[in-house]
């Protein structure tokens, strides 16, 4: 089993969640969790721009509040934005009402009036979410998980192992998780440019997630 790829049985247990986009086209869906943060998020935006790549940023509401100028850069460059709760809550440890209220608090900072009636993107922090939370959210949100986790936030993983494992696990339609956070910055700044270069040279394009996938 590949340490970087989601185990095959999880999508079978939770088929209503989006784990990967089924396609044979050379397209990868890069996602970035836990921003926006001055420094890491701006680094990501610069690297994406070099490769004409589009991505999806799952934002923590409190970070949007603290760093609106960085959030606006994401929006201005045409990337997709998703909800990652306001306080980075772990679903398994949070009562349903508190969890939903926290998500709605985040959504109030992300929402565009023109998108008021469209399905939103949501990713549960840590990938931890209960069946009751899924049922409460699925009518309004597309709940997005992942096919590849880069482990860029792990301190004791070498940067080369992080890169090699992420490349090996990625395939057409993969939803790949990076983190635009201070915790992940050491690995992120090494892995992301080389990851983008590798797959660009193979003819892949990088697309944002949307509510019609």
C-alpha cells in the first residue's frame, strides 16, 4: 500500500465524498489546506503562476479574517476556494451544531453574492467527519477528501521522500493535498516547485475543483 495514497476501501465506505475525479485525461487537482498565511500562501501562488496552474484553497475562516489581503490574492488569480471550518475543528470531537455553526461562520467570509445558490466546497480538517455531519452538510456542500496526501506537514520526513512519494502516488484525476502553512513550509518550498515541473513536463495540466465535478 502506498503511504501517500488514500487506501482504496475508504471511498467505498464513503461514496458520497469526493476522493478523486475519474478521468484518463492528464489533469491533477492540487489543493492547499490551512491558509491563507503570509509567506507560504504567497509562495504557492507564485509557483502556480509560473506553471499557469490553477488550484483549490481550503481556507480556515480565522486566517481569512486575519489575512484578508492574502485571501484576496487567491481570489484575484482565479483559484477556487473551499471551506475548512473557522477554527480548524476536528469533526470526530465536535458536536454537530457547533461544527455546522463553525463552518457557516467560515462560509460568511468566503461567499460571493453571485454564488449564493451554488454548491460550496468543504474539506473536513484532519479528514475527520462523522456520518451525521456528512448528512447535515451534503445538501449544501460538496465534501472533498483526497487521493494523495503529500505529508508536507510531517517534520521527520525528508524533503526528497516527500517529493518521491507524492509523485509516485499521483495519477490522472488525483486530488492532491499540500498545506500552505508555516508547519509545512520547509517541505512545501522544496516539493511543490519540483512536483509542478515534473508533471508539467509530462503534459499534465492543473485544474481547480468545481461544483460540477
